[in-house]
C-alpha cells in the first residue's frame, strides 16, 4: 500500500480537451492522466448515474465501445462526443454529452480518483 498516492491534493496544472477523443490532465504533482471519452462517460459522478438518491444506478458502458471493433456493433448510434465543457468554479468541469446527458459535474478530485493509469489502478487495488 502507498497511501500518499491516494491523499494528494488534486490540482491540475494543464488540461487538454478534445471533444471527440477525451481529456488529458497534467497535475501539479507531476502526474499525468489520460481519459478516453467512453471511460469518462461511464464514470459520470452525477446522482442518476451513481444511484446516489437510492435509485437504480444508470450505468453506461461506453468504454466497451471504445475497445470494441465498430463493425461488431452495427446498431450503434454515432460515436460519443462532448458537446460542451464548462468550468465550474475552479474545482470542477461540467460535461454535456452527445447522448443528451449533461448533469455530470466532474471535480478534479473525481478525475484524480478515476485516473486510469497503471500506477493509480494499482494504488486502488485493481
Ligand atoms: Zn451522470
Ligand atoms: Zn494515474
């Protein structure tokens, strides 16, 4: 276990946004995170996606679409995109998705928590 990895303050140094690809964040502590669109959509922290109000979580599975060959899934609608990305104060980003979802407010703490790199996955135990 390496508890320092989990308790660093999440402060971005630089954020690179591509509405058709995803978001990359360089953190002030030198860490680098690279989030694919589908993964970010799946990790939406809003109440309806997480079931925070006791409702059934509305989990999406866009990450599987990121990974799957598109010709296996001919019924798929147009590729997922971000329509707009707004800063919320200095602590979060609000993303509007092309599937109509726009209630997710991604705090930088959340971004850091869901960092998909090997180091962070290992720190989270899988
Ligand atoms: Zn959501
Ligand atoms: Zn990481």
